[in-house]
C-alpha cells in the first residue's frame, strides 16, 4: 500500500500537484493507494457595494445613477481533511470535510460618506448607529455600519468517485485524463441571522445538496507539467430549514445558482535532480468560473434579513400570500437573487521536493469578480390567459397586484430597478503554505 499526506492552502477545491497522480488498486505489488489530505485556506475578500438611484433627471432615457454606499470585508479560515483511496485499476473514491474554523464579515461606509447620507440608512435597512451582531444595542465606531457574528462549523460532506481512462504512468505516450463526480451533502447548522439573538445563529451551511462533475487533463514533459480541469456544479435539493425555499405563486429563480468553469496551469522545474529526487519548481495557473443567475448569500444578506424580520417593522418584510387582502408577514430570508457574473483568479506557487517523501510549497491566489447586481428578484410571472387553472383572467403583459402572478420574494425597496444593490470592485487574496509527506 502507498500512502500520501499533504497540506495545502487554497481558496477553492484543491487538487494535488502533480495533477497526473491517480490513486489506483489491484495492481501487481500494490494492493491499494491511499492519499490522506488536509487543506488549510485563509481568504480575504473585499468589494464595494453600490446602490442604484432614480435621481431627479426628468429624461426617462437617462442612465440610472449609481452611488457608492458601503465597503464589504470578509475573512475566512477553512480546514478540509480529505481521503482518496484506489478501489480498482485507476479508479478511486474520496471523502472530504470542509470545516470553517472562523468566518467574519463587516460593512463600513465608503470614504467621505456620512451615516445619514447612506441610502441604506435613509431607506431604513440599517439604523444610523449601525448594527453590531456581537453586541446588539451598542453603536459602532467610525465608519463601521455592520459587524457580523463570527461563524464556524462544518458546511458539507463531499463524497466522490473518479476514474482515469488514460494514465501517463501506464502509457507514457498519452496524457493523464480523469473523470469524476462529487456529491456535496449539506450538513451542519444552516447559516441564518436572528436580529433579536444574533449569538444563536453561527452556522455556515447553505443547506443545499450539490453535484459537481469534473474532468481533468495533465501531461508531464522533461522540465514541465501542464494541467487543466473543467467542472460544472449544480444544486440538487434543499435540506429542511434551508433558506432556499420556493414560496410558490410567481416566484422565479429560487434555487442556489449553478457554476461552471475551467482552471489550468503550468509547472516548470528550475531544479530537477532525478538521482536524489530533489526538485524546485514554479507553478503558474489561472481559472475562470461562471456564476449563473440564482439566489445566494451575498455581501448584504445579513442586512436584508435584519430589515426584513417580520417581528419588527422593517422595510423588507414580505407578504407570504399576495392573493389575500391583508399582508401575511413573512421574514425576508436575507439571501437574494443575483445577476450572472464571472470570477477569475491567478495562482502563483513555489514548490520544492526533498527526496521521495517530503514536498513543500508557498502559494498565492489573486481573485476578481465582475460587477453584478445582488438584489435582483423579479416582480413575478405574467401568466397566460385562460378560463381556469394557473392563469389570469385579464389579457395583458403585466404582473397584476393581488394575484398569484406576484413573487412573494420580491422586495420593491431593493429589487426594483433604480433601487437595486450591486457588488463592484471585487478583489480577494489567498496566501498559502503547502507541506506534503509520502510514505
């Protein structure tokens, strides 16, 4: 049996270098391969929250005004134990447990903006003194407008199955080609916000089971190794208590958004001592990930939940049944619809191998996201005209108020054009250290 243990810092799903490595079993002289992994990740993200404004321009064709309102900061520490074991020739199973050690989020006013001039304060989503979830009732200092609770816990259990139809180790004339599927089971406490008792809600799970399909290619050359991976990730179903609930009526895009992307890189060997198995290499990589329209936890989700708590009188309280004359108070879940956007990243790594059993690396990731709306819920769905069933009596192209066409999740204060929130100037940094032991 061959066993491998290594430690890696990265911002996303991690695959060990070299990418051509395949866990196998039932080979001559090798009962089964076992790779045991611990991934540690520290990530710092920053973005500027912009608010749309109709303004006073009488020209209906004039562009919508946009004003910088808040700056978002998030810090995360994640540790992920992972085990991969060969079960047949170039066929393997895996299990991983991404554990959030700590997650902290803050919102502050953009430079030069007074508290009373913030549209978030003017519209009543936050009080002028801000909201401190770690000490409710205490005004926040300086430009700080929202301080969230520190969160931690297990978010998902990843169960994977993979196979390598081609292996360069078995046939040096071919690259290594791998196919795999990971079921990402939502476990742990669901991420929610309670304005009256913020300390009771410290979960990190989205409460959504997901499926990730991937394929990768890798090719080793005398002094370099190139690698590439393609993936698609889609939600399967929601756990009980998940915020991704479909309230019916005219609600649309109520599920967690899908993702698809590509990452690729090239590792070049500066020193490659084959006799003593000592090696120093530079790894340069990049990725492009598409996030497709849906619902998710955005930079403003806790603020939206605070302003939409049905136990209070906030401006984002929803109507659970739009067909009933009186409002049936429904708390805004905080999660909101977002616009399609791209996430790109660049990775730099310096790697070293000492003999057959020890490898080390220093890794830096830089990430960017395109600007996108983060409060984007439709007003509803215009139903076809018919005599009965799920349809409308009036022949028009409008979402008629007070009918089943209305989307209960639509909050005009943040979802109407001219009132929406946008996430802009997104940037993230990840700095990592990798240690790897083989025996």
